[in-house]
């Protein structure tokens, strides 16, 4: 009887060992299956992106290539700083505006006239949807500021090789484009601060104020005060498609839009820079929460 009991204990021990072994084998296969599934599901990141790029996740809701009309602050900030430039920027060490697209500026003794001298040799982005034929100049500043002021801006025709600021020009805003709103500039009542914006020559702009206002330069240095290409706007207006100005961006910033798939991703590619600032990253990739696997 004693031998039978010992034999039963041995059999039970062997059974328990087999059960534990089976559990370990099953767990191993399960973990392996999960790892394989994740490897298959995860999109492949190109070496050029891992070595010289940055992936930035953002919210697709309210995304806009024009920070002046954007609702989502995160995506707006990214686009503003990478694609576009402004006349001025705010220094990291002080609240004093420093020139960017501007070279220098002066203020009249009574504080109502600001004369801005612009940098020369600044290039707009060359993209699949726009090929600039000239550098950044005063026309771009006049157009960009008058647009957010809500004025019915007039622009030269495409055939006009040189700008004569006294000649009659053609209307740029069609009815659809007039519907664009600029919440920040409306909130500060910019059109009650600035009386007029005009070009004195190709690289000098004069801003006339209704009355002295020390905040003007700070507003021109805000993330909303980006400068567009007037030439690009003229071409779009000729096709009755000015709304594209806010959809397919053209700026002078350190990165340009290379690829854009709505609600999937935006690929930014390194381009020319202004001054001594450098960008080590060659590619920036902005992705949305529901990105399609394998699409870069």
C-alpha cells in the first residue's frame, strides 16, 4: 500500500510539472505573437528621419497652415515657427522686438509713423504648387498687413514687370476669401491702430498709426504676424482660388511643406535660413492620432 501511495505522488508531481511546462510554452508563444504583431503593425521609419529628423504628434482638430486663423494652439505654434517668418521676433532674454525680415526701423518724433527697412535676398519657398520669380520685398509686407487689417487690397497684374505704386491696380479679394477671419487681430482692434501701410520703395515700408502706440512692434512680432508672398496671392487670385493661400503654404521660414495628407501627416523639409540661425534637423514630421501605418 505504501508503494502504491508513493507511486501516486510521483505521478501527480509529473502531471504538475507537465502542466507548468505547458503554461510556460504557451506564455512564450503568446509573447512572441504579440511582438510579431506589433512589429508588423508599426510603420517603418526611414533612416533619414531617425538620423536627421523629428516626429511631432499633434491634434488634427482645427489644424491650419495659417496660424492667423488656427484654433489649435499647438499645431499653430509649430507651423508659425517653421514655415513662416515675421518682420520682428521677441528676444528670449527681453521683451524687446528684434528684426527678422526687417533689417532696421525708425519711429517719427510724434510716434505715429514707423519706417521699416527690409532685408534683401530673402527667398520664398519653391514648392510643387508655387515657383517664385522674385525675392521677398515690400509688396509682401503691404499685402500681408492689409489683409489682416481687412482692407480691400489692390495688387499689380502678373504681366506687370515692375511695380509703379501710383498706377491703378486690380482687386485681390474675391467673395470667398473675404470670409476669412483673423481672431487675434480683431481682438486687439488692429484696424483701429494702423491707419495705412504703404511701400516707399522695394525694400522700405511705412506704417502710419492713428495715434502713438508702443504695442505695435510687439503685435508685429507675435506668432500671428506672418508674411505671405504677394506674388503667390496674385497667381491664386488670377485662378479665382485665393483661399488656397491658407491651405498650401508658401513662406520664408527654415522649413517648407514637402508632403501633406489631410488628417494623416505633414512632412516639412529643411530649406533656406535667415541670419546665423541653423537647423540641424533636415526633416520634421507632424503626425495625427490616426495615422495610416507605413505612410511617411
